[in-house]
């Protein structure tokens, strides 16, 4: 499972962080590399064992100013709910998202599944439709 770590302050126990990541299934080298990236950029992604106790890892790392995030679960009804919530037709919603209407129909009817990037775009649109519109569309003069 891929996790994204975000630094929320300074870390005063780097060895403890590295050991805790290694206990979750990373090699020591991968844990060290992840920690270095986290300190350098404030964000780092890592892949841990499926059987790892993610809530316990999150609690342990939060005590060291590191927040743990994972991908939201896929919700089959999300796309239709967001579209309906914004009172858009399938054609309008597909146009705003920049996708073919057949693609949107296939997602809503369960024939195909959107990838994570498409789901993220729908979630962002739900929270900030003007932002997505501004990024995806240009005004005609």
C-alpha cells in the first residue's frame, strides 16, 4: 500500500522515524531515503506491507510531526453524485472535466472504472468547481 507522508514541523528523532518506517515493511535504505525526501520537500511517498498496522503507524508518526495519508477508497457512485449535486448534465460535466461523454457514461454505469487521477479531479471539482473550470477552460474573447 502506498502512503504519502507530510511533515508538519521539525523532526527531532530521525532515527526513530526511520526505524518505525522499517518496522512497517520498508527496508532500512528505503526508510532512510523516504525520510530524507520528507525532510527535503515536506512530502514523501512510500510503499508499506499490506498487513502493516496503518492506524498505529499514523499515531506514532504524528507524535513526531509527520502526518500519514493514503488514497481514498474508490466509491462507485461518487461521479454521478457529484454531477447531480452540481446540477450538471452528463454532457456538461464531461465538458468541464475535459473527457468524452461516453467515458463519463461508462463510469457512471459501471462499465469502466476511472483511474485515481480522474477520481481526484472529480473530488476537487466537488469542493472547488470554479478552480477546476479556471484550470481546464479558457475564456473565448
